[in-house]
């Protein structure tokens, strides 16, 4: 299932929504900012119940 989460782009500081898979576990993936097109490294933790527990968005090279 797909869920959307609001984040702040670490490059342009715009508030954007990104799609997240709700499969339980820790995930890392790259999502391009829809405003400035920079690659954002997303670190996401989904609980066993499918609930979003943690979202971190950082510059790709950090």
C-alpha cells in the first residue's frame, strides 16, 4: 500500500509530499524533490502494524 508523507526538502526547504511504501521495517530510498529536482535520501521506519514511525529526509551525499 502507498501512503504520502509531508517532508521539507533539505535543498530548497519547500514542503513537499512524498510517496512511501507501508511494508514493515527500515527502508532507505531516493526520491527526487518535485520542486528543485534534487535527489533526497529518505530513511523510513514502518511498524509491524503498518504505521509510519519515523521519516528522515537528508541530502543524498550525507
